[in-house]
C-alpha cells in the first residue's frame, strides 16, 4: 500500500491544502487499484487556493492526471514535482464563477513500481475540487 501523506481540512481560502490519498494495489495487475481521498472533496471559497496531492514513491510512481474539461476557468495552474521519495501534483484553483459551484474533475494516474506488475497503470475514481462562492 502506498499513501499520499497530507494534512487535511475542508475549505481553502488562499492557502495550501493537502489531501490524503491512500492507494491500494491489487494482487492481480489486471484488476483496478483502490484510491481513497480524504477529504474527498476540498472546497475553494471566494478567492483562490492550492490543493496538493503528495504521492510517496513506495509502491507507485505518479504518472499524471486526466482532466475532463479543457476550458475550465477555475483551474488556474497545474504543477508537477518529483524527487527520489515523492511526487507532488499541485492544482491552483480560483473561484471565478460567483453565481454557482464549479467542479474541477480529474483522475490521478499512477504506475506500479514492482517489476512483476509489468508496468501496470492505474487511475483513480474521480476526485474533485469544488470552487464554491460564499453567497
């Protein structure tokens, strides 16, 4: 099991936010991995904030992220950092739509480090960051 180390709270107001993600790899590389996000849905209130997914390279290697909307105004930037012990995916979100919630939906994609897995690639269920105006 590989764990994404993180602190967690439920709202972001111009601060860095860390989401804990636990990845459990299956015994059969053809089966899906299990991803658990805590908190499951961070919220950015009026303003902007960063959400960081920190992946420790114990059993998995961070490969990338798949986003569903090319024209998402709330997603301001994406940054990926990697070193010997961890990978960090940082999303900067801004609450631009003051009249309704705006979700940033994506999938986290990892690969198994174990050579016996033959380069198995796994993608998460859909985590989201919600940009929610304070009305």
